[in-house]
């Protein structure tokens, strides 16, 4: 069965602020700064020092590096331009620069795991010193618009890194044959998800991109017109049970379902199932941040690469949505859904793990707060986009190549970091993020 | 100065057959088959057996492999389904299958250069046997629509491989420090190109993609609407002189011009100039199929990767066109231009080398027959695209990942292989094709 | 000037116990066990937890792994065969097995740095539990000869790993651009070394190898006859000043000094100086466990690969000694020298760093306790050697391939771990051990 | 059963010329030069141009490169020093230099397969021009002793390359799934080999190395004393049937038989049998220069790496001989055996393939002309060895690292290239030479 929602209602007031961007309304900047910074420490509190120095693969970074780099961001872009500011440690400029060529050279990314010093203790002190300086400065004067913008970017930047901290440490712990748990309590079984339905949308000229109300990254602008053809999109992401049918049908052994590069990845990496699945005593298990557990068929299928998402979609006779389709569909969702769906993972104390929300009765569910949804759109600039001047222009634009766009947000995203217009992106072979599939199809019904 | 052409005229008759597709009108199928097959032999006649077995890099194939594989294509898809047909050699099914999983396993691509047998002589015999069988069959009966389609694809497939034969052997010869020439006569100097002008186009909903008249690959369909914003495009491709200014301004040393992955390619490959350039005695030289020669500043800049094209565009303050923009702009060009611009490289006897056409007075020049022009569009399916059933469905669709679209055609393309809607594609690091830059910019003027 | 010592005196009492082997005489086994185990903890006490989990290269292991593996050795070979013994943790058998195929599968060596758990605290507990069990068992019963042998091997095994802990952590710290120091006080300058002299030895049939008195590894046996030609050997290892002359003479740029494989290593690794040297502000510096310091020309040249040692020797007009020559020469040294030369590095509290002993007046100096000396002998079995039965047979024999023998001992070796007959071995490209050069030459004078 | 031969008889006249070195006695130098040069052409005549340009792995070279390089050797070292000599082509100095740094830079070895030019025809002309110049020069004047020496080295050098041409082209053809044959007639089955016997030798001081009569490479000198312990050696090399027993006993699956590096090679290369074996329809086959054939259990086991030879020996309860043992044993063989055993492979017209000689009744058989026999000796300089001055000093000495010595000669060696003192050497993982196993054991009986 298929319900059609015209986007008329959804877009009737495109100039209204996107509620997903009303982040921190009513909360003072100092409070927000303090809270976001504290969230990184809360994640860290669940780990041992030993967990925080290892780099498990070139794409991942040690937790301690994330802690230092997010601090470096505030120090470099906010504090260093202030008259009289003394850097905490000259060496940090090089050690904790990620990829900002305009700031200077960078300690090579793939070698971040070779740094045992500064120790966690020193990094904590670095954070405290920078935090104190920022709070002090915020107390003493009005921010210019540019400073306010940098501070906002810095906070969202740190929230992005909080999600990476969780995905990177999950990857690290998964490499250990004793499968350590980050969280005390294991992931619980779910009730079966609601049956999947199709939601249809008419075609025509639509607008996507950020409207300028509230915070957004540069890559979400300018808001612009696109022509979309009629399409349908599924009410919820694909489940483990559904994905198992693909595996059982020889999905990982039949090249006809795969992109050529995807099939090469399957063979080189000997892929036979999603990243964190394994078979033990003839049963499927899954590694979670709560440890190894039996696979729950009723949970959403997660940690899929674009290649797997695309192959599953082709096998199922459908396809992935474009990012424009996803965004147009999300325009039909009530603002509350975004806030509802997105967990505050750090506060919750629960294992960070994607799940369906059985209480949600909306037509489109799990848009936010469950798992990132691959789109078929390769990551490209919007018409009229140009990267900002200066170092912050390196934030997004230079990665527009060989990446696919993901939309929504995941169980590891902060609630106030999610937006309808948010463009996340990863290479098609990346599997260690909380990523899954929501299917689409041609024609509104 | 900028001239604006509305696309009204260009698209006033979108249902008319694209003249670029009227390939072989009036020429019998047998004659065309014979001519295209002969073209491959004409290229080969300019080489020694030793040139035809080596694989200079995983992306390239030996000439002899191209000769056999294009023959395999006709044998596999046309002849083998015929009742009573006896394959020339059972082993060839495996040896000369490129990437058709539905046909069977393939001898690994990167090992094609390990095959010294079958010898050139045997491959020539293979060609003759298959040609005789096809001609015989064409003489005896009417083709079904499907057979006609396969034959067409086979001919275009062979023409694509003729271009690859030229680019692959150019790469091979370039690896040799004695720089052997394929052609007897060297590449001549050109007059300076006309000054570059901007041609503007208004925005709105337009149609792109193949209209179904004449031959096209599946990836050019369906013809569909797109929304484009006003844009300008340059009258001709960038010249060596213009590209040299980029180099002299430190283009290869300044990360701010490059995509992140492009900058990595620059550093890993120690790129300091286009692929076939080198400095000898303080002067720029260029390797051509006519041997090494002094670089001609007046010629078009060629053998650029997407990364270089993109970096040049950013440095120049402009950008690359999207593929939709390129196609819309090309709709304004007269059909004659396509035929005029596209060299029949094999007949001409001239070194295959891109050059400006000083006799062309059109607003947009060198759209065809000079060099492929990178677009900023990553290679993705058109809305409503689905790959055909069967093996030919593997021709295009499975490569839609991590590739960028090129438009136009080059000095190595057969005239009747060029089309306005043609979507060529290569990975962003590829440099060995005849590829260059035509700049675009936002706003119609 | 050259002094000749016939080996008659040196070998006049070959059946007397080698004083270098009288390890622990008068010391109870329990005390020795306790002391050796404690030494590993003393090294660790100088480090942070963050220093102890990282694997800086495939050849090195994390400190924590060394701590656990040496414990695993006692647990696996001593405790597990005892009736009723309950292993501390089943998973450790796999995690901390280095290369004993007869025990079972091993967690891959190059992935040791991916294990953040068990934490340091857990590893300390593992050590305590195993130590308590061993001590308890030693208190309760007499050891069989085989148990005594295993215990001895285990203690020497741990001492070997103590040296590796120091070299591995030195490598790790050297990868950090802030050059952290393990020891508080920096390495001090030395007085100039005594001028180098040649000590000659006559040729003939000699005996080398361990005589069976005291502990030795299997690879030092059987003691056997060799024919040696007359040779000379230098009184002390080559100094930094001497090695600098090689560099200044273009040593790293002239292939004629190098083995073919050595020259390949120079080019691939861009070697221009010993591993831990660097130039800062036009001066040579050296990374030490006491931090970065200006290079002391008066100190011994250290951290040389076999390739560098061999190239230096060829450049100097001499050669490296064979291991038989080295051992025969060492037979002339008084037993006291061994004990004198070998630092107890852990107790001393000084930076572990090679230095000349200005108080030593023997003909041959720094045989022990300074740096390992490369010999020209590839590591091969002695005539009549056969590896012991069982897992301990994997200790040495299976590495007799593509390794060169080093003799003596270093500043990182325990005094009671040094022996005249000790055969250390590393691949010719290895540079991170405390390794240097003592020159030899043909003819006794 | 074991027969003991004291080496007294064998070495009773150590000063007599080694008959294996009486190469070309009575044959004029010009005739010999012409004959050896012609042999290379005879090998080539069995191949197509396509077989002669491909490099199937970095260790192998294209046939055409061998043809040019051996010519380069004479031109560089003999002709270029002559007054007034004009090089055939300046570019060849760089292109065809193998590894002589003293001559100049070298086109990289692993890229030799990228050169399609100069063509075979040009290389043949190069050979003719150099041959004519050498013959002309030999006709006009007396050679100095040094020139005579260089000419000798050049002839032996070419004979070495003739063996490499055969092993390299065998490797190339083996990569082709259609398994082309170089020779018309297939390899025939053999009668079962004689049962294997042990031949014992007493210990003591012996002499090995070349005595200076006749030609030898520098690495065979100086003749010197060694101390050997009593040993036994087998009468013939191990057969396929014997080696199959090792495989059937799990030889390739049980790490306890292997050196550590050997076991790594087994796992990385997925070794399950000798290089050119394969299973077809449940039967063992072997690729030969006469094509693919069923494995002959009665033939010698060939194309074994050192790792396999060593593992087989350990599994069998024996060991490989040292090179001193092999040479001492060979001293007991009559000179005729050398000449008898060594095939002139090129003249014979038979497939180059190792076989037992059923007519040989000597105690030690197949020392020569069957397959090279791995020794347990790592390749090191003899006592007192020093490489010659100049470029020829690069011939041998710089490879004394990570290689094992092979003794005897193979079915691909020229008869007059075999010598008792000949030291062939390859890395322990090399499998593409004609290499096998002759077992040894401790104790004379």
C-alpha cells in the first residue's frame, strides 16, 4: 500500500525557520559551549586511557586526538586571533591540525596512532585551559558576527567529532577478539518493526538547501530549485531480517547486484555480511558498543557501505533515493519528529545502537536519530556554491569527489546537530559509520 | 565580452534526430561493419608486434587484447546465439572477456600483459574468421531488432576501443626513455588560438538525454527535464599557454586550489605538470604520438586529470560546467559542427593530437574532435534509467561510481562516434585520455 | 699499532664455566624469578599507560604486550602442565602467543597494536596471579630438570623482552615530533674515546659455541671446531665522529660501498644518516631515551643496520668480523670484563644509551654492555644443531634465514643475560636495536 | 645402505685443472665467441616476437632484454675502451645496463617490460654490429690479460643469461591459461630412478674454492681451508614421488616443518605444491617447456624454493648439505661426470627438463646437468675474498645477503658453464629456477 503526500503542505512555508536548526534557542552561548564540550568528556568517561590512543585504521582517529583536535579548533580559529593570546603549546598547532592547509602543515593522518604523548591527562588540561579562555572571553565582550559564526561552527564541529568518537572506538573495540563493551548493559531485543509502506511524492520544480534561518554548513547552501520526477520512498529503513534475505539469496556472491567497484570491494575484502556481523555456533551475531550479541532480526540493518546499500536496493528491485528526494520527503515530516527521533546519545546511558521507534506513527519514520541513510547522490556542490574564504572554506568543499551523500542522522548524533538539509558524506566503501538503507522507487505510486 | 544565446533556438525541435547520431546513413550495414573493423587494423598497421603485447599500467590494455576483445564481442553476443555456430577457440571466451560477469569468469584485467599468446598472427586470424562469419550471416538473412541493436553496440564498442588503442599505446610509448613515435611526421606548431569568449545561457527547465533517434548508449537515456541556473561557458578549451600560467603561479604547489583527493594525487604522484610534459634543457616538451616535441603554447592543454581540470578552474576563478550545462550549450551548435570537428583519425594519417580549428567561426568551438571536456558531474544514472537485461546491461550502469563525466569527443574519436548526448566517464585521477578543460561560470553574463 | 694476542691463553681452560653464564649463583631461584619479573615492572614504571599500548611498526610490540607475553610464557610452559592449574583467562592463550605454532594459533603480530584491552591494570593483575602461582609452586616442590630448564629459559626470555621493551618504546617515542623523554635526565657528553687499536689473532682450528656449563640457548650449541684464518679486530666500536666522516664522504650517496639490497634500502627509505639522527639548525642531533640532544661525536655510533655497518666497513677499507672471529677474540677477554661492561640498565636509572668505558684498560673494550656488534655471519645452525622437541624448539631454529648474527650485548641488556657465546640476530635492515660496528681485517697483523 | 668415500682420493691432486673448467680447450676464442653468441639466438628462434618483450614478474626479464644486455656487456666492457669505437646507440648504455652503478644509471629493472622498442629486429642488428666489431678486433690483435679476462667473463655471463632466458620464458608461458609450449615435443616419462643411497665423508680440514686453473668467477676464490664434520649425502636428488609423500603428509599445512619466513611465504602465496604443478581432473600435472603434462613421479622434483627444500629435508628427518659439504662430495666425482651430466640444452632440441640419467653408475649422480641443488649455506664471501676493482667487482660481491647458495648445474646450463666450485645463489623464496633437493645428514655413516 502506498500513501501519497504532496509536498505542497511540506513546503508551504519555506521561509519559516527549520525547527531542526533551532538549536540552543533560549540557552545561553556559554551554557551551550559548556554543555557541548562536556559531552565529549562524558563519552570519554566510559573508556580507559588505553582505548583512547590507538588508531585502528587510517580512516579513524584515536579518541584522544578527537579531544585535542576539537579543542585546537577553538584555540586556532577563535582564541589565536585575539590580541595577547598565548597558545597552550606551540607543538599542538601541528599535531592537532586535521586538514587545514591554510593553517599550516599537519601531522600525517595515518600516523595519529603513533602519538602516545601528550597523554590523556595533558589533553584534559589542554581542554580546560582553552575552555577557561573561551568562557572568560565570552564573559567579557560581545562577539562579532564572524566570531559568533566561528563559535557555532566549532560547536557543530565538536558534535560531528562526538559521533566519530563513537564510531571510531566501536571499530577499535571490534578488532579485539575479546569484544570489549563500552557500555555496561547489552543491547536489548526489539519488537518487530511496523510493516514497511511506500510514501509517494509528485514531481516538479522544488527547492532544497538551507534557507539561512539557524545554523547550517556552507555545503547546504544556496537553497535552490531542482526538478524532481515523481517518486516513492519507504516509511522506514530496511531491517536485519530483510537484509538477511539478501544474504541468503546469495547477495554477496552474485556480481549482477553490484556496482563494478562494489564487487571489487566484496572480493578484495572478502565481504560476506555487514561489517560487525559474525557467525558463532551457526548463529548470526553482531558486535555492538554493548558487546557481542545475537543479531536481532527486528532491528534496522546498520553499518552498510554504499556498495551494500546499492546492491541491496538493486536486488530488491528498487533503488536508493537521491538526496533531493530525501530532503523533499523530509519536508513533509513534522518538526517534532526530528527532535523526537534524535537521541541525545550521551545522556541516555544506553548502548548507542540504531532501533526503530515503535511509538512513532508518522508516515515517514526513523528519518532522524536512527541511522544515516545513503542516497544515490554523489557529493557535489550545489548550484552557485562557493567555499568561504579562509581556513573554514576547507571544511566541506574540498571533499566533493568520490563520496556519496547520506541524509538524516543516527543514534550517535546529537539531537541539536540534526537538520533536514544536513549533507553527510562518506566514500562508498565506508562501513564503520551508523549507516543503512531507506528504499525509493520511480513514480509517485 | 560575452555573447548570450538562448537555448530556445537550440531546442526548438527537440524531437528532430540528432545529426550527430545519423551515423552511417546510406551506408549498408555490411559496408559499415567492414569499415569499422578495418579501422582497427589500420591503427595496428602503424605499430610493431612488440608494441601490441605490453600492458603499461593496469588501466590500459595491450593493443592485441583490444583487437581480440572487440572480436570476442561480436562472436559472443552475435554469433554464439546462432544455431550451429562453432567458436573459433574455446579458451578465448575466458581470455578476452573484459568484465561481463553474465558471460562468465574473466582473465584478470591487470594480468592482460602476461599473455604472449595467442600471437598477433593468431589474433588476426581470429578477426578474419569472425568477420567472415558475420558478413556471411548478414548476407543470408534479415536481422531482428535485437540483433540489429547488438550489431550497433558492437560497432560503437569497437570505435570506443579504437580510441583506447591510441591512448593506451601512447601511454606505453611514453614509458620508453627513447620516446618512439607511432606516426612518421611530427606534430606541427599551430597559429595562436582565437581569444576566448564567454557564451551565456539562460536558466530554467530544459531537457537533456538522448531522444531515441539514431544510436545511443543506454546511459544517455531517458531524455528528461532538468532545472539549470543561468550560466556562461567558454568558446574554446584552455590552451597550453593559459595552463602554463597556472603552473608558473605555483599551481602544483598550492593545496588551496585542489580537491583534497586531488592534492593527495599531486603529492603521491609528484605531479608537477600534465602527464606527457617534461622539461628538457630548460624548455617544456611534450610527448606526442609523433614523438617528443617542444611544447606548443598555442595548442589546447591536454591529458589533464579531473583533479587538474578542477584545480585550474578554481585557480582561474571559474568552474567546470555540469554535464547538463555542456549538453544544453551544445544544443546551440549546428549539426555541421559535430561532423566538421570530429576527425577521422585513422584515415587522416596525421599524428593524433588535439588542435584548435582556425577555420571555425562558431560561437562554441572544439566541442567535438579536439579533446574530451571534463564536467563537474559525477557519473550517475539519469532519472528513470535502468540497465538493460542481460550481459549488455553491464556495459555502462555498473560503473556509476567515483567517475566524472566528460563530454564532446577528441582527436582520437571517430567522427560517427560523436554525439551531443554522449557521456564518457573516467576516474578523477585518469590522465592518459585526450582530456582538457572548457571553463564555465555562474550567471548568463 | 697492533697488538697480537694468541688465543692459547684465552682458550686454555675451555671447560671452565663461562663467567658470563654464572647468572644467579648463590641467588635462590625464587629470588631470581622475583627480581627478573620486577625488572619488567621497573621499566614500565617509567612510562604512561598511553606509551604502553601503541605498536609503532610491525617489528615492534606494545609494552603491555611484552608484559603479558612474558607472563604467558611462564603460564603456558610451566603452570599449564601442572595438575589442576586453572588458566587466568582462556583468551590470553591466543592473544599473547607470539609465534608458537605448537601451542596454537596466534593473534597476528602486526595487529598487536589494535588491542586496547586487557588494560594495563588487567595485565598487572595477570602478572601478579601468575607470579603468585609460580612462587607458590616453587615453594612447594622440587623442580624436575626439565622444569628447571623451562624456568631458566623463561627468565632469559623475559630479559630478552626487557631489552625489546626499551628498543620498542624508543622507536615509538621517536615517532612523536615532540620527542618525549622516558628518563628525566638527558644523556651527558662523553670524553673522547681512546684511540682505536688493532688486536690480532692467529689462524687455525678453534672451538666456538657453548660448553654446557651454565645456561645457554639451543642455538649456541653444539660447541664445535671451526677453521679460522688469521685476523685482526678493533679494540673498540666505531664512534660517531668516525661514522660522520663516512657520511661527509658521501657514504649514503655512493652505491659502491653498499650491498645491492642495502643500496635499495637506502633509496627506498631515503636513508641519509643513522635512524635516530636528525639535523636541527645545521647541527646533528640524536634522539635518546633521555630526549633529543646534540649528537656527541665522542660516543659510539649506534642504531646502525647491518647494511650501514657493512657499508661503513667497506668504505673504511676493512670488514666486519665473522661471528667465529668475534667469539674467539672474546675468549681473550677476562671474565670480569663481561660483568663490568654490562650495565644493569634498570637499576642504574641512567638513560639507556651506549657509551665507552674510559676506565677500561683491556685490549678489547666494549665487548659487552655498550652495543651489539654486527658480524658478517648470516644466522645459520651450528654443525650438529637440532632444535629441541616441542614448543621450545620454535625459540630459535626457525629464524635461521635472512638474519645476521650480532655479538656482545648492549646498554639495554641485563648483566646476567650477556654471554660470550650469545647469538643475537636481526634482519640486515633492522635499525632500532642498540647496534653498532666493530671492525675486523684479514691477517693477524 | 651407505658407502663411504674418503675425500683423500678426490683431493689428491687439487692443483690439477678442474676439468669442468677446461671450457673451450682447443677451440679458438673467435669460434667460442661465435658459438656462445649463436646459442642465445638458437633459444630465441624457438619463440615469437610476442614472447620476447613481456616481463612476467620483477625478478624476470624479457628475452629481448637478455639479448640486448649480454651484447651491452661486450660493448661496454670490451669495445668502448677501444680507441675510436663508436657506440651503436647512446641510449642503450642506460637501457641495457642491469646493475652496474659504476657504468651509470640504469633503467629500472621492474620496468624492463615497458619497453616495446627497440624491436627484436633492432636488437638483432645490435647483436650483429657488436659481434662484427668483436670478431674484427679479435682478428686484428693480441688480447691483453685483462681483455682476455673480460671476454671470458662476458662469455660466461651470456651463458648465465641463456639459462635465465629459459627460466624467464618458462615463467611467462606458465602465466598463460592456455599453457603454450616452447618446444614441439612434450616431455616424456622416465623409468623409475635408482633407489637412493647415502654416500659418507669423513670430517677434518679440507680445501674448497677455485684453484685458479681455468675460468671461475671471483666469488669462488680464494681457495681456502674449512673444517667439516663427518657427513653423508644422497646419491641422487629427491624425486617427484618422494616429494608427493611430503605433500600427502600435510607438508604444506604443517608449520613445524618450515622456517618462520618459509611458513609466511606458504601462507601469503597460498603455496600448496611446487610452482609449476597443478591439479586437473584429480590428477597432478606439471607445466613444462613442452607444455602441460601429467606429473611424472619418476622424475626429479624441481622448481622448489629454498623454503620448500628445507621443509622437505626437515620433514624427512635429514637436512640440506652445506656448500662445503657439497663441494667436497663433488671432488670425489670423476671429471667425466661433469661433462656427461651437463646437457647442451640448446643443441639437444629436447624440452629443457630435469631428468635422472639411468646410464650413470657413479656413487653420486645428477650432480650436474639435472637441477641446481640448494645448500643450507647463506651466500657469504669466502675468507680473504675481495671484490675486483671497477665495474666487474659488482658482478657478485654485492649480492652476498639474503641469498642461499645452490650447487651443481641444471638441464638449462651449458655444459662448459658447469664447475664443481660454481656458486649459484637465489633468495630463499625463488621458485622459477630449475632447483631441487639433494639430502645430507650428520655423520659419515
